[in-house]
């Protein structure tokens, strides 16, 4: 079967609505399009209020947010940072940008997030305190932070992870780039750690085109992240810089779109939930396709609707749907299998490898029509039922 590009059903495309056109036009009409402007301030304030945190810094990407948060939290060259192996590569790149090295923790099989039990076992076995902080007694290197990644819109078990972190005196930096609108035990993701990081890439629940946010309640940490994002320039007319900084600022133009998208966040989350419910109903009772489970303590935003094909490689389904004009994607290759981070210390990995092999993400754009979704469902079931 052949299709044209216009007939394809995309995986997850942006949905631009509400005040987006008006706010962006205002930036263009007034000339406030660069990194200073009222929309930057309004977007930061509204985002912080939405999460119930004291401070927010709008930046150029989710990766920039992660880099700044790690630096602000004190991660240093030579440190180890404990993070997830089943994730997009950005958090590991941010760790390396700091001169630190990742230690990779497997996913747990129930909800596919960082395995808090493995994290606890690892730190109980290797972590010891000295005057410089927490040290890995096996390597002699300082452990700078724990960086859990909430994948696919489902939260990690932050109550368990923060309990482990507190026991060992370690900072938690949350990668909530895929999970805006999700919560753990009623508390929004991104607010459990010392700092939280979000992404507004084009495929996220809300978008600024490209952008991210650092949030937190510690004014000194957030101020440090803000300072580093502006080339570490000291206040005043003179161009004096007191550190190696970065051009990680978000433009007023991007922030205008972000503010308009934030105003629509609840309706976007509701649309994602409706889409997930229709998929769940269609696949219920079938042992050959199992939607990602939701924990009793979780509220998730259903960023990407992802299902597992037990015992089967998902690539055959991906290829069959592609031939029918339906975009899908596999999970990321676990980072301990790749050429860049394959030599990193890791705990486990077999669960991540299984999920990588068996999982597929299906179309779930906020604006996905019911007719197109039913076309996806019919194609999935027809493929699975073909011997």
C-alpha cells in the first residue's frame, strides 16, 4: 500500500491553539523578539505557579536545562552522576558536558522507570561520606547527584528515590522533560528534587518550538542556573563575566508561544488521556499487546502512548504500520548498549533491553482525530492477527 505524505498519521505533532497567534504577533509588532521581553517573565512566572514552585528559568532546550541544573547543584568534573539507562541520550550528554560520568541504572519491569530498588542497592553498597561529600568507595570518585528520568509521561517512584537520596546525602535533579502534567503521590514531577528540568520541543505536550525550563524552590540554586544561562554576565552596563557561562536564554518570541501553550495545558492533557483510553479499550484482553501500566500512586500525562508486544520484536509492527502510512517509533536503545556510553558502570540492564526490543509508541498527537486513531488501531490489530 502506498500513501502520500498528506495521508500519513504522524506520531506526535504540535497542536497550536489558544492565544498563540496573538502573543507571537505581539512580539513581531513590538519588535521584542530576542532574549529580553515581557513574555519571558510571564512564561516563567506562570510555569512556576502551575507547578507550585518558587522559581523558574526559561532556557533554550531541555538539554540546556539539564546542563544548568547539574552545574548549579555542584556537579564537578570527575564526578559520577547516577541516572537511567532507558532514556533519550540528553541527560547523559548533559552529565558529560559537566565533565562527569554517568552510572546507569536499569528500568523496573512494572512501569518502566528507574529501578529505585537497584538504585538503593548500588548506593548502599558503594557510597560513603567524607569531607568532600559522598564518594564511591570502589572508584574513589565523588557522587555528584542522582538524575532520574521520567520516561513516556509516567513518573518515577520519587518517594522511594528521594528517600534513598536523603539517606546518602545526595542531590536529586529531575529530568521531567517528557512528563509535564504528571504527578507522583499527588505532587507534580519536577518538584521533588533540588531542581527539575522540562523540555518544550515540538513533540512535547506543550511546545515553544525549542526550549526548556529549570524550576526549583531554592532561590540560590535557581539564580545560579539563570546566571550561567546568560553567559555569566554580572549586572550592570559593563560586560564583566565571573564564570564560564552559556548562551542558553529563551527568546521572547519562543516564550510567547510557550505562555499560550501553557494556557492550554489542561486541555492537552485531557486529549492525551482520551486517546490513551481509546487505545486501552481496543487492546484490552489481548495478551499480544500490553499498554504501559500505570502505578497506583501515579498520575501520568500520556506524552507518548507506548505498548509492549510480549516476546516479539516490535520492528515488524513498526515496518508494517509505516507501509500503511502510520508513523510509530521504538524505544531508545538502552545507553549501555551504544557506542558512546557502553563502557559506563551500570546496574542491571536486562529489563531495559527487553523493553527496547518489545515496545512501540503509537500516534497520539493532541489533535489526533478519532477516525485516524481507529485507522491506527485497525492496522495494529490486522498486523498482529496476520500469521
